[in-house]
C-alpha cells in the first residue's frame, strides 16, 4: 500500500466520504436489514451524517484521492468503508488499526463495532484481524426519524490498558 497516508478528515472530504459510505453501506446492508431502514438511507442522509461526524473521522488518501474512511465514537468503530476501487489492498486494515489506536489512546481497553449478521465478507475481515464475535445483539442505527433496531453481531478487540 505504498503512497497511502492516513489523516484527520476535513470538511472538503465530506462529498467523497458520503459517496464511499453510501456505496459501501449498500454493498454490505441491502438484503440484510429491514427495507424500512434501506428507505431511511437516502443519498442525502449520508451527506448529513458525514458532516456530523467529520471531527471523528480519519481518511486514507493517495495522491489527493480519498480511498476510505473510519469514524470513531468513544469506544466504537462506528463506520469503516473503503472505495470499491481500493478494496483488497490493505486500506481497510490500516483504517481499522488507526481506529484501534485512537480508542486505546483515549484510555479505553476494549474497542467494539457492529456488523449486520448477513455481511459475511465484513465478519470474515474482522475475525481475520483478531476481532472476536461476542454474539448477536440489536444495534440502534441512527436515522433522520430516530433510531432503528438492526439485528447485528458485536465484535470486540482489546486495544489499550484502560
């Protein structure tokens, strides 16, 4: 992954982050979450959510092009998406390790994330990188109209001395 650097996201990155997020969310969630949630995830919802989280977002960039991003909220790796053209090249692992470091530096011992049960590609990825599946739970996904219960699996990894 020569030439890929990580940096805090900037406001100018929002359109690209929103596009990568929208495409990645569709790839990983459609067919695995209730249709009502898919309807809530209109394109503009990703723009809004990217703007709201910009100060908690890191991007992977190469030659001025954003290849992917990660959002950290407290001890949660809330979002992790890589542009389709960059998948399979190690970008997601770099971003995930960045999130782990941020969470560990924040004094927390355990990082966690949620994966919809049917997203087997993501579940294999996290398991390969040492994250443990702690079992099914109901994730409360944020939408414009409130929270929406989503069947998911909780993954955890020890990241710091807490």
